[in-house]
C-alpha cells in the first residue's frame, strides 16, 4: 500500500451531506474484485448523463478539479452499504484524502485499509476549506499526516485527531496484509514449534 505522509494538491468541493457509497460507486460496478479501473465510474450518476456523456457542471468534470487529490464534503460521508469498492474508486481516481465533518464508521475504516486519509473537522473549518477549494486549482491545500494539520492556501492551519495505530499504518503504508507480514518471523517460529510438538496435526 502506498505510504501517506504529506500531500499538497487541488481539493474538490462537494457541499453535499449524506453522500452514500452507492453515490460514490453505483452497484452495477461491484462485480469486479480488482482495485483498479473503478475511478472512471466514481460518482457515475452525478458525473454522466443518460448517454454516458460528462455533465460539465459536476465538480470532477471541471478542468480545475480533474486531478484533485483531496475531496471536501458534508457530514456523514460514506454512509449506506459497506462496499469496499467506494474507497477503491476514490483511490483509483486519485483522491488520497477526504475531509468532512463526519463519516460512516465502516467507510472510515475502509479508507485506512486502502491508503486514503479521512479527516474529520468541525463544520466551520470544513466550510472554510470548502470556500478555499472553490477558488480552483490555484488554491492548493496541504495535508500533513505526521503533524496532523490541514493548511488552506492562505496558510491557515487546522489540527485533526487520528488514532495512533491508524496513523502509523498510513505513514508506513501498511494494510492488513502488510501488518501480518511484519510478524512473519514470529509466525514461522510458531508454526515450526507447533509441528514439532504436535506432528500428528
């Protein structure tokens, strides 16, 4: 998994509350078990019309935000079903950080397993960053995981809280498999001893 340390990039403003996982990646795209190729279908029903053509007004279709790495949204982001395809689609599009007042628990934890940093900030701070992001690609926002800060384009910084273990995993690029592999020597030692003690098993 890619490490997350510090990014400075364009933030796309999506001032909507209760953005659910079906809005993030509709159910018809859940047939794959690959984590790649889903970015083109991110926010499909808001991004494309009935003929599959881009809707120019949608934020990620606007030239300033096509390469956004940060998404700023309203409260309860990622609610709905627990599909892991939602963070897969965000990451495949290029979104590495989501900033919102609150998240659905399962989506929040799935983000960390896929290299995305979900940051919860008070409503007024999210609104300030939303306004800053509305200025377009010249308003670049910096997210510093080590120091737990988000800085607007004018230098205004906001601090955020994060579980120390989840922070460690993102900084080191460790998903569940990566964490297990860190213990491979202990696992091998246990299995060798176990077979010696119980050869009939």
